[in-house]
C-alpha cells in the first residue's frame, strides 16, 4: 500500500496568515499518460464528514474558496491556505487516488494562534 | 445540494454483522460510483471499497475481502454495506461518499454521507 505522511501533525497560525501543510507519498503519484498527480486534499471540521478541497493535486473543487491551493508533483505535495480565516479550523487530510487501496495521511490539525 | 443519507448508529457484539444503508438521489445513483470508508475514533480515514450502482460491480480493499459485501437497491437508489465477523477494532464511523466525477472512477470523494457510528462491544 502507498504510505502517505503529513507534516506537521498540528499547527497554530494567526488569522490572516499563511498556513502550509505538506504531504509525502511512498511512491510517485504522477501518472505519465495524462501528466496528472493523483492526490486529493480534504478538510474535516469537528463532528462532520470530510469535505473535498482539491483533487489532481491542484484542481480546486467547485465552491472551495480560492485561498485554498494545492501544489506539488511526484511524491511531494503542499496544501496552502493563503490567509487563514476562523472557519478554517479543522483537520486536513491528503489522500492518494492513484492505486487501490486508496490511502490517507494521518491528518494535520490546524488551530488559530 | 447533493445528499447521501445514512442509517443510524448501531451497537453490535463481537462476531455479529452490521448492515449500513446510504440513500442517494436518482441522479447520483445512475451516474456516480459510491465508495465506503471508515474512521476509527481519533484515527485517520480508511477506504473499504467501491460499488457501481448501475451495474452492481464492486472492488474491495484486500483488508476487508471476505468480510464486506456492498450491494444496492435500484428501486430506492440506496446502497448497502455489510461487514461481518465484527471485532472491537471495527468500532468506527462508517461513511459512504460519492465519486468525484460522474461516469467513471478516479478515486476521490465528493459529497459524503453524515456517517454512521458502529460500536462493537460485548
């Protein structure tokens, strides 16, 4: 199985500041046939199911604010929140959708400083 | 707004089976694969498998092979996930989630159900 490793495990960022979460996969998620990286990001608020933010590493899901962006390729990926809002407090997960079983990172807890 | 509505919480004894339902709209049922995932208390997320509601085809994670069955009822646009031989480690919130793109299966998860807590305890 592909192992997904996120860092940091938790972080506190001031309102309006940038938050950056990294995700590393144990093997490349770049599919050469279409040059797409099979990596998604989710946000999970307390007591709620996860919500899709990003897929194919950098494609923002419809309705997701543009302060959320994804980047990276191969085995190293980043989720960036450009200007943290109070409603962004949540746990964030990366997920590879290249091979089954699809696997997730362990999560990054984001809080307000 | 896309809705996937799951059945309520369940408490089961070790060795028993649990059957969770996930009701979708006709559009979702006819056009999107449905995945099942779970999340143990305070833990990460785990993919269990996927079902194509139109044809009934399934693909299960090897970890659950032989213990999980994913089915559907075309008359009510409802999906079902049965997990058998339950043990304490199966205590988790179970989710159904719609595939991100219609008509195919890329393995990211768009709208999710609200979750169903299954507690396995003697």
